[in-house]
C-alpha cells in the first residue's frame, strides 16, 4: 500500500541522555516528542540506547570498576510493559508522531539493545533488538532473536525502518531492509570519539566521522532511503557520571574523557546520499527538522533498486530465520515449533490503559481490509495543554 502522506516533516535528535536516571530519561524523551509534534513533524528519531544513555564506560573501565556502573545501568533500564513506556507511547499519541526509540530493554534479568516504533495512536507497531552487540557490548547486552529482522513497517508516511549502530554497516541487514522496500530509515548512533582522539591500533572505523560521513550516507544511497542519523551528546557533567565512582572527583580522569565531550554527529541524508539539511553544531542539543518528500526516492531507486530490478534473486538470495526462540518449549503444544513474537511476549502489543486495541495489530501500521483507522491517527490533533504542562519541565535539557 503506497504512503498516503508523501510530504512531511521529520525530527532527528542530538541530545544528552539522562545518564543512569530512568525518570529523567523519560522526561527528556517525552519533551522531545512533544516538541516534534509542536513543530508539525510526523516522525522523530532517537539514538541507540537513548534510555538511559549509551554505556560507553564499558569500553574504558576495568571489570571491577564496571560492576557498580552496570548495576546502576540495569536499575535504570526500561522495562517494555511499564508505566515509563506507557508515558512515551502516550506522548507519541498526543504529539501525533511516529517515534523510533532506542533504549536499554530490561527483560527479566537480561538487557538488550532495543528499538520500538510507536505510531500516532500510541501503539507499538515494531519491536526489535540489535542482533549482535558489538565487541565489549556483549558483556552487557544479549542478542536479538529472529523477529528482530523485522525492521521495516508500512505506514501512511511510507515504509519506515530502523537499525542500531553498526547494523547500519552490515551488508546483509541493508540487503534485507532494501528488499522490504524501505523508504525512510533511522540509523541510530550512540556515543563516538572524534578522529582527533584515535590511537593505534584502534581502527579508523571506530570514530564518529566514519559513522556520520561514510556509513550513514552509504546507507542512504545504497538503499535509496531518506536516512536520519540521531546521535547522543556528552557534556562534561555527563562524562563525570560515566566515570567509576572512585574517580568522579579526579580532574585528570575527567580530562581523559575530553574527546567524547561535545562531539555530537547527528546527520540527515537524502536518498541519493547528499545532505538534506545543514549539519547541527557538535554541541547542539535538541531536535533538527527535515522536509521529507517520498517522490525524491523514485529516481534513486529507479536507477538502482537492490530490492527489485537491480538484483538477481535467481543468482543471489538472502536466507533468514525470523522465528523467535525461547528457552522452554512445550513438546505437547499443538505446534511446538510456534513461538510468540517478542513484541507479544513482552506485552508491547497491549493497548494503552482504557483504550481498545488499535487497528492493524502489533505488526503493521495499516488497517486490516475493510477497517477504518482508529480515531486520532494521523489527524494532526492539537496537543492537550494539560498533558504538555505535566511533562514539559523547565530544566528538561539540563542534566546537572
């Protein structure tokens, strides 16, 4: 089904998370969503692990120093079927925007690098997890299951997709999203140091300039998608919070973290890989907006559509297994090979309290045949002043 809204505004986030503070993280998330709605946006894109911030300390500290940080991080991660997630879903509904949110997901006693896409009715229409955490991330996070490959959703504003960090560099995942006819992509990035801090033998691929100037535009022109690349920002205070507690008053230790301070690298690219808007300053905090026109995807994909005419599936095909696996399987169930989706198992498919289930179910952003859209979806309803007032904190951008 083609998009019914082909021209609209979309917001990309470059901001500092509420480090190790779930409530502050949610407050900032809600405020940014509402701001995007006030600016007339239909979509807002958040960075990888926006809640409660990317644990970049895992790359820097010893095992012993990491344990107190890890405990605090777990205690402030986001449970999927929680009041905090409901607040974020309600904000998307109030603002009438699609929200691509990256967060540390607490599932039982395990953490995952998760993303959800929330629609303007407040329904979670996509849930996925990073399929392979990168290097030391494996010490903190588990791996996504097969249904995490479902990263593209059909909506009235186009086929929206999202991936985390170096998943945007993975040729197999790019091929998969491209074959699903993705039109607008969120390449969610965390925290990276700049090239000026690179020290041998750390590879050049591990700096912010590679992600913003090479990986992200390559994704755009290889797939022919509008590509929004949100990133996190670290202030001096945030860097202090990411130090082991024994070093937080040590100015020399804080100085050693100077490279990541003020190094935001969010970008937005057109389907041909050219810049869509002026790059925000590295220290900019907030959202910046692009005017998306899905008609601009046409020629790029017409010349090179690797999910269609420019591919040879009779010669090269991608074999995937999207079935989620669980630790326990009932051999006596009618079909022991059938598993619930992770979205269903986590309770993310449930409607918001006091509401009926949204049309289309938890997997698609479009109604079933013969059904009408639920009230308020895409209608551009005005923000309610009481809701905005309840969450718009005067110091919402202040992490001190």
